[in-house]
C-alpha cells in the first residue's frame, strides 16, 4: 500500500508499522470508504454551502465542486495512480504549512502534540488549493473508490494522510503537528478528539469549529487528533501494543475532556478504538477529582454542526442564569433525532477493528482482564455498563425532542434509568407535551447515580408533582437539585416533594422556583422535606407573585433544621396574602453558619410586623451579605428590631435595605447602627415615599456617607 496508514476510527492499523495488511483490515477499510461515499456531507455538497462554513481564503478557483468525482482517473495498465509529491522531492509545495523554515518544532511527548483550529483551517486551505488542480485520486488499494478523483469537499482523513500528512513529513520523519508547529506557543492539547477517519475533513473541521465556539476555546486552543499527533512514520512505536500505555490514553489523561465527532452513519461507534476512547472518557468523568467532559458533535444541514455537551457550555451561559438550561436545550435541539434513537441500542462490544489483536486488547482492557491478549468474552456486564452510559447521554439530551415527536418514551426511560449518569439537565419549558403523565415518566426514569439535576418545567400544564417529587428520594448521592416551575398556573400544592427530599441526605444545593404559580396555596411540603436535608449549604426559593400563598410558617420550621446553611435566598414579593414572618425569624435564629441572606417581601400588603424577622437576624453574627426588601408593604410601620439586629452583625461587607412606600416613621437608630459596620463595602437604603418620615429622608441612599449626612442634617 506504499506505507499508507489505515485508521481504525481513532487508532492506526498496526499492520502499517510492520508492512502487513490483513485481509480483515482491508475489508474493514473498504467498508468504511463506502460509508463515507454515501454520506450526505460528501459529494452532494455545493460551493454555496462551503462558502458559509469556511473562510474565503479556504476556497479556490479550480474545477467546479464534484467535477469528475464519479470518474476513475485514466491509469495505464498496471501503473496505478501517480504518487504524491513529498517534502523530499518537492519541499516548496508544503512551505505554506511548515511552522518553521529551518527546522521542525520537536515535541518529544506525543500526548503534548495538539493541533489548533487555525492549523486545521490552514491544512484545509492547502488541500483546497491543490486537490483538484493536481487531480488527486484515492490511493487506498482496499478502498472501493480506489483511483477515483478526490475533491476538497469530500476528502477524508485516510486520503489526507496519503496526500499531505505523510508526504509533508517524509523528509523529517516527524508528526504533522511538529511539522506545522512554530514553537512560539503551547501545542499541549486541551481537548481530545475521538472520530472515524472516513468522515470528510470539511465536516470534521466544521464540528471542531462549532465545539471551539460553544466552549469559548478560541482558534489557538489545541486538540489532540491521532493522525496529526502520532508520527505516521513510527505509528507502532507511539501507539504501542497495550492500550493503557498508548498515546491515546496518555493524551486523554492530560485533557479537559473528549469530543466525539460523529459521522452521518455513526460509524465511529462501530470502530473499536473509538469505543475505547468513549470508555476512557466516561470513566474519567466518573472518577477524576476535577470535571472531565464528554461532548458529542455532528455536522448537520451540510454547512453547520451541533453538539450535545456534557453540562453547560459557554454558549449556553450568555444570558440570565435562569435561561441557561433552556438555551442549552435550544442549541442542542438540532441534533438529528434519528441518530440519537439509533444510539439507544448501541452495542460497543460488536465494534470492529482492522486488526483482531487490537480488538482483543481493547475489549479486555474494558473488562479488566489480566491478559489483554486473551480471547475476550462475547458478552460482559462491563460492556453493558458502557453501552448504557453512552446511550443514556443521547436519551437525556434528546428527551424533549423525543417527547414532542410522540416517540415511545418508555424506550428512552429504560435507557436513561440504567445510564449511570451523574448530571442531568433537561428543559421542558413551554412544552405542551409535558403533562402529569410525562412528569411521572421522567421521575421514574431518573438514574440513581445522579449527583446533579436541573429541570426547567416552566410554563407547562403540570398540575401536581407527586410522582416526580417523590422520585428524588431514590437519589441518595444527589448534591445539587434545581427545579423551575415558573408560571405553572395549574400547580396548587407540592405534595410529593416532602417525600422526595427525605432521602437526600447528601444534598448541598437546592434551588426551587415557583414564580407566578398563582394557584399555589401551600409550600408546607417543602418545609417538612427540608428537615431531612441536614447537609444543605445553599437554599434558594422563589415564590414571586404566588398570589394565593397563605403561609410560610412550615418553611420557617424546616429552615431551623439547616444548621450548616451558608447561603439563603427567599423571594415572596407579590404574595399579598402573607401576614406573618415570625416562624421564618425563629428559623433564622438557628443558622449560626449563615454568611449570605436575601429576603424579598416586596408588595406583601398584608404584612404589618417584621419584628420576628429582626430577632432572627440578630443571631446571624457571621453574616457578610444582607439584602432585605420590604418595598410597598404599605401597612408596615416599624423596622426597629431589624435596626437593633445590626448591633450583633459586625462583619457585613454588603447591606441593602429597601422599605419604600411603607408607613415606617423612624430610621435614626438604623443609621447609628449602620455606622458601626466598619468593613462595609456596599450600601443601599431605599426610603422613598415613606410617608411618615421627614421629606428629606424619603430618598434612595446609595452610600453610607450620604445617609449619615442626611440624618445629621435632619437632626440639626
């Protein structure tokens, strides 16, 4: 084969290093090439679509796209296609790619040879300028398109290695990364790329560009890509025989995460090296002390890409935090549902290899067999765990799309429940398909391994959360729970949530939003459930404009049990039926570790007395941030107890106290106690339209000094 490397979807064919190509390897590669030729991202691509995905510099003025693609080049009998020029006989051809003119940039450790998006773009520009002009053809003898003309729109990595990677590095006998590196900046990779060599280079770069944008990496953040990192003149030496000692494994250990580039037929998940990379990625995600992400990207619509990211990406966090999960779901919604559904039944143990020895070693590594060269079992529990984990990623990411497409959700539920996932972010806001029955299905499908759950169920037709709320009790390792029921106009109570919280002894963060649930009359179940969450350190409850809510007494009782709570945010603005905060104040008295407190009671017209709240504040001696909003509590006449509490709180860094449009008549003591705060960095006091205060004090003070001066002026 003239030394050309056959890739196995992530690793190279070991036969290349020894000059041997097995019949099985040849068949596998031929099938791969046939699959590539059938993809919609190949020869049907138009010049118009290319112009939307690649910079103008990457285009060229050669023959029309696809010209001669289906025509085999004229070859003399027995001669075969002509050989590519190399750096030995035509060094000038590769000068636009060379990082340095005089010598290569040697990078001794193969795992540190990452290639940047800018370098990939330059490679594609080089190919676009030469491919059709020089009438490149497929050089792979085992390929079904052997001898046929190539074009820059459909050329794949097998062919790029033949025409660029090996020819450019022939003289130096180095890796392609070392050839293009300038040594002026770090090439150590941030992300590892798992992929199949048979996908078009253009589709591959489109995916990497999209991933780089979504993750806000920039064009100079390197990716580890096997064909460019491994020295193609010494593949066996750098890959090795033991997968655990391979360059792939070493590169992944140093990366932030893995991105799988999925081709149109998902061939990548039928190649054993890709399966090994998925296994490593999901294993690192579960065991590493810092986050290791596993993202999946696919080229769609011919000129763009979409990715399913592990958790939130930078692109999802550009707007208000309340919209992050929804923006993630919107971004991922373009992922092809048919591909995701196909992945529900993935069997990675059936993956193929160009070399039987590679397949045996990888499968034995996955099951932890002592002899990696032994014949691996056809079935094993560890295979199924890996299948479940990968399938679960697709089930979780596409849950909403499948629900709204009226697919059989039991299939998705079965896959999700056995997935072993640690994080789950699902946004179903504004979905007419999300009913009480759908909520129960989602709840019963939650895997017990979950550590973080974020569900946005806003603006849905849900009427109760009995089964969904109760399902959380099975998630004993859950550390973060975020639920949004904003504008769920039919929700009247939280029955089931108390049972769910009872099993969450490991819960550290709880965020609940019931904003504008105007039929919600009671949150007593939440209060009772909090008593069991003794390890909670952060609690956020938003009941903005829950106009039917009658009492928060049970919530106060539950809060008293949270001895280790450090951050508390409660919003009851617009809850006009509330008349007492005494129980909440008693609950605050037990929170000796609290450092941040925000309470919003704006517009609670029935509230006449906040003395109990003030007495609770006096116990919070470690508080450094206090935000208390009482605007438009028109019957409120006094904040004296709140003023006195400041004597006991000496470590405040930030203080906001708003009580505009109330009947408060005195703030002199408040002013004197505020002056005791020696470390205060931020101060805001709003006394506008307080009809019983002197007119000169009915303003919004934005500095403590201005407040002090105005008080002195009024006293004088």
